[in-house]
């Protein structure tokens, strides 16, 4: 017989450790304490022992909506574990979130295959000589920085430099890699 599951708020008031299923899933309340992160790991390990009904309630608490119809128990456990890990250790960067949105958009349009193109790491510096002047662009997590200003696309920067429409990646020499034969 499984012990009854109590609400996290009741545990917090009684001095017992929280289960990790709080009502707030924002970045502000990420666990900063190593002991609390270990508690999250224990909670993740115990997900397998919970009933499907308990998993649905936990999903509702963490995602503020019920699990998708037809979602298997295994996928529900994986989704809950992912959410708990994000709360304990932080979620994906804004750059990764942006990249995933782009790929999801391509998928929704019916693209049969995805070409991830070139993925630049945050902190990379791009340098391009143009009409006797070196132009330097810094890759940031949320876009690019050129001459102290932030831009979302290299194409806008290339246009600003040249005064004409250019493909930003092509202007900075970021062509596709040759595939091994």
C-alpha cells in the first residue's frame, strides 16, 4: 500500500520537505540549495512508484493543465521528470528555446527533413572586412551585438553595413559545411 500523497503546501507549513510539486514553475524559484536539488532527484526517482491518477494530479500542478489525451504513463513520467529537473537545475537557454520554436515551425509547415544549418555558440565573434574596415559581431544568447546594439538577425546587420540587402550568414561567411562523401 502506498502512503497518501499530501499537498506540498501542507508539508511546507509542517516543516517537512517539499515534494517539488509547487504551484510556481518560474525561473525565480529554481532550487539553489544542493540538498533541495537532491530532494528533487529523489522525487523524480519516486515518480515510477506513483499511480497514474497521482501522476495526472502532479502534471496538473506542474503544468497548470491536464496531460494531453492519450499520453502514455511512461511519457507522463518523463514529462514530469523533465519539469522537476528544470526547476532544480534550470531550463533550456533562450537560444535553444528559439531554435526549437524554429524547428517546430518547420515541422508544422510540413517540412520532410530539417537542416539545422549553422548553430553559433554564445560568445563567438564574427569578423568581416568590408571596404577597408573590420566589422565585428558578437553572438549572444538572444541574438547578436554589433557596435553596442543588439540585433535578432545577422541579415539586418549585413544590411546596415553594406546599405543593401544581403543574406547575413552568407555575408559573414557562414556557408553550409561540405558533407563527407
